[in-house]
């Protein structure tokens, strides 16, 4: 699925090495990427969540320094960055495992037993990367058919990832200027709307079928 117009504008800014582009990348995608990865690697998140911010930062910088690795004719930018951040996190976890000389971290490398299971495998081969990209593209396509805009797609990722805090949703919805009570009301309204669409279309089982 091709990148959206907004993503193309951001991609152009990144290619032109505009300073504000990196800040926009982090604001638009940083927190959501961290939350999804924390959901997928729950044991590692409980041990050291700083690793997740490090992985996302590496992914964003990697894209910023080498923007031509992203093909906007084939992928959504969010999917591309999620794959990159996941790959960077795996490398960090594997380095940690070697550094600590531990063999009891299989849940971190092999993933939790949840519906994201088997999306990523730690072999680092070209075939694995292709599988990851194809799977994430397929998931993105499912969400794009259900939701009319990029904002709702990001919200749906957050709902699927189990995000519970109001603040990250408020940032995506750009309602931080409202009172906390109003923010919670608005966030609940949007979360309920997203959940109804996901449940009505059996999205979790559809994603399971994609990755089995």
C-alpha cells in the first residue's frame, strides 16, 4: 500500500534533511512505536523499557540518515518504521543476552504468546525481513480498509497494543489543550469507536490468520 500524502510530504522533508522532519517523525510515530513494541516484548519491557526508546530512536535516525531505504510506492511509513524499530530492538536484546551470558530470555527473542506472535523472528535473514514487511503490509491493508484516515489507523494500532493511558491518545488526537476530564471523555469516545470496528470485523482473528 502506498504512503499517504502526509507521509510523502514528511518523506520529502527527510530527504531534504530538514531539521524539523526528525522532530515530526518522533511526534507522529515515536510513542506509538514504543507502545506496540512494549506489548510484543512484555518481559523485556518489564525489565528495562529504556531499550525500547533506544530501538525506536535508532529506527528513526536510521531512516533519517538513509531515507531511500523506504519505498513509498510499496509501504506505509508507519509500517516501515515499525519493522525497522522491531529489528533494531531484536538486535539490542540479542546483544544484551550475549553481554549477560544468559540463556533464559527466549520469551524476549521468540515473542510473547499473543496475536502478534511470529511476525518477527530473530534470524536476521533476508527472507525474514521480506516476511516481516509482507506481514506488516497485510495488517496495514486490513486497517486501511476499515478506517478512513491515518489518525484512526494509528489509534487502532494503539488499541490493539493495549495502550491504556490517556496522554498518548490525546497527543494523536491533538486535544492536549483540553482539561484532563475532557481529554478522557474524548479519548474514551474514540477508543470505543475503534474497538467496535475492530470487534465487528473480527480483526484480531484476521491478524492471527495472517501470521500463522
